[in-house]
C-alpha cells in the first residue's frame, strides 16, 4: 500500500505540466539544444530537482541514524538526455553531494553509498540508467 501518491499530468514538452492539487504548474518547452525555444522548464530539469531533493532528504535520514552532522550539505543532480543507439533516448545522472569539510573522505563515501541504497529515486533508477555518485 502506497504511503503517498503524487498525481501530475502534462501536455508534452511544449505545453504545461501540473499536479492534481495545482501546487506544481509549470510551462514546458523543448530545450534550445534540441531545437526548441527553451522558454520553459523541461522534464529533465524536473527529474533533476526531484532526484536532488529526494537524495538530500534520504541523506539527512541516513546521517541522523549514523549520528553524523550534515548541516549545510547540498545535492546537485545533473540529468543528461543521451541517444540510446536504437533511435530513442535515455537518461544518465550524476549526483554531486557537497558535505561538511569536517567529514572525512571515507565517511563521505560511505554516507553517499548508504544513501544511494535508501533513496527512492536511486532504487527506481538502479539497473535502468547510469547514476554516478560524486562527493565534493
């Protein structure tokens, strides 16, 4: 049984996307790099924002259990749209996590790896698209 179900609809890359409660309502536009105007957001930006937020929240939960202070941390998701070699496209992701300088390199890596096992976005993408985990 689902704890929460988000509902959203979209009219396409050149249109609108909105959630059922209308808290999300954005203009979409095909990226300039793909021949569009770039005058709106795009699905890759929305996915990047969602993944970054989810990974950051998951990291806070993991860090709390491990009694690690991650105050001031920041997760940046880079979502690339790449040809899949079969006439379509696929995504690739780099997650860059900036952690407090006081955290040792080994502890950073362990925390990021543990978070990658907990985060719902990581669990959904695992085995489907490449996800690179980077500590800054």
